C-alpha cells in the first residue's frame, strides 16, 4: 500500500506549486478578460466585449501576424541546433573550445542580446549597417524599417535559441545507444539514413522539449521587442505579449481586462500548437 502511494506523495509538492502558480493564475486571467478593470477600481462585468473589440483592433492583427512570423522562423532553431550538436559531438582536438563558443549565447541575458544586436544594426556605426552600406551605398537600417524590423529581432532571438536547442541535442546524443549505431553500420547505413532511421528516433525526448520551448519562446517574445524597438517603428514590431503589456500596464490606460483578453488568445494559440505536437508524439509512440 505504501509503495502505491509513494509516487503521488513525491509528486504532490510539485503538483501543488503548479496548481497555485500556473493553473490558478491562468484561470484568473481568463476570468478578468470578461471585465472592464483598471487594476484598482471595482471590476465591471462586460462579458465578451473585450474579445469583440479585438476583432476590430488593427494593432491586434499586426501583433498576431508578427507572432506567426516569429513562430515560423523560430522553428529554424531546432534543425540548426541539431546540426551544430552533431558537429560538436565529436572527439577531435579543440572541440571544447568550439562547444564553449556555441554555448556562450545561451548563458547571456536576453537584455544583453538585444543591446548587442541593436548596436549591430545601428545606423552610423553598426557592423551590419556598414557592410550593407559598402554593398549598396546607402545601408539598411533594419530596426527603423517596418518591413525588416521583425526579421531583425527574430534573428537576435534565434542566436540564443539555437544554442539552447544545441544543448538539448548534445545531451540527447550522449544517450544514443552505441550498439544500435554499430548494428546500423554493419547493415550499411550511414549519413542521412543513419541520422533519420537510427539517431533521430532516439532523440525524440530532446526534440519534444526543443519544440515546446521554442514554440513558447516564439509566442512570448517580449523582452527583445521591448529592448530593441519598444514596439516600433509605428507599432510594426509589436507581438501579442508586448501588446498585452501596452494595454494592461503602460500609459495606454491600464486596461487589465483587455490585456487579459489578449493573454487568453495568446495562451489558446500556444496550447493548440503544443497539444498538437503532444498528440502526434503519442500517436507515434503507440504506432497509430
């Protein structure tokens, strides 16, 4: 009897913390989205009015479009991280130096990453601007152009995200069964066939974590937008998390209910992607 309850006793503290600090705040945020509230005065129930307003909000659609772009391009971090991990998973001279160089972006703050890339793109002295100026004579001010600003910020975000995926895959490669690799080599498998049929199936746990973390990182991309552009120029680099902050906590009026509605939409999008991937992995494991 004690053995039966032992796993639940070990899980209980973590589950309790998860309920208190994750599930209850999510439910409270969704509940607040049905109110008009400035955070101090009494709440006023308005039902779905905040969600109706979202349907006519041009800034919301700009933020949503940017999040889709973030999500699509951020997924590049997974294959790039895998290929770098395969390169670093070798026993050659000096490989520790290369690992340190690729690991470096992961350990620095996102604020520092944003500042580094802001200087990198800066007109007048930024390396990227000077190179493009040498090529076309005028230079490209990435963060000042509404057509390029989102891609410039995504490039900054990919730098540490690729490093994170690389670390996950390096850890996973250490757990790859060497006997399966040798058996596949005896059968004549090598190169892409070895990677696809032998290595990648054993990296599914690492791939699952990489996809979940990358999707969450793409959809909650707040810090880089705040540091590099503050949502500009002309609101063209806003994402849903930053627009939520603007509406709920900035000088726009402390509209907690409207900000909570944006957060609820962001949460729904996040859960759709993550649930879909979990469902696919479960079907693959069951062989359906």
